[in-house]
């Protein structure tokens, strides 16, 4: 059950990312998060559905948490593989376009956050981090983001739906 749900929502994340790239948007940018926000909802729904399937028996805390966590983990792995595949498939021009967008976001944030004074070294470090964005770094970032988003609801949901 968790495998099917994880594969399903992971595939939705991959399709969304590829769709963004094919429509001329940045497939690695902030719009990618729109599909990733569905992962915790699917994990939560899967935990509830699991509880309904085992009724009248109670699923228990461990089993409910396993269903949600496995759903999120599979979705995170599949989403990261999709980003990695897209990065290699789209090539360096797409990655450079992403770097340019991230660079612009960083500059705007620095200008708008004038209350916090950054040293020249910090500013150069941020620029260097943007310049060093790689396909592997984007995939790891996607994996971590999906995993964290998913666990935010999957853990409390597993506790709530254990009965």
C-alpha cells in the first residue's frame, strides 16, 4: 500500500517537474514545490486508509508510522531521481538558467533584507554557492525537501490515525 502510494505521488512530482521544463518554466525552481506539497497529504491519506482497511483491528502506532514514512521515503527517492534525470537530460543550459534565477533571488533577498548587514565574505560565499549548483546538489536538495515536507504531516498523522 505504501509502495503504491509512494510511487504514485513520486511519479506525480516527476511529471510536474518535467512538465515545468517542457513548458518553458524552470523545472528546478520554486514552482517544483507545488507538487512536493502533495506528498504529506498523500502520506496522511494513506495512513488513514490503512486504518480503515484493518478495521475493526487497530493499526497501532508502529504500523501507521511505517505506512506514512515509507510512502514519503519512496516519493522522495523517486522525486530526486526524476530531478537528476531531468538535469542530465536537459543539460547544462537548463542548469545555468536555474543558477541565474537563483542568483537573482539571492540578490533581491539581500537588497530587501537591508536590516541584516552581510560581510563581503558572506555575500561572495552565497554567490559561490549559487555558481556551484550541480545536478547532484539539486537532487539531494529535492530529496531532503520532499522528505521533510512529508514527515511534517506523516509523523503526527501516524500518531493520530493509530487508533
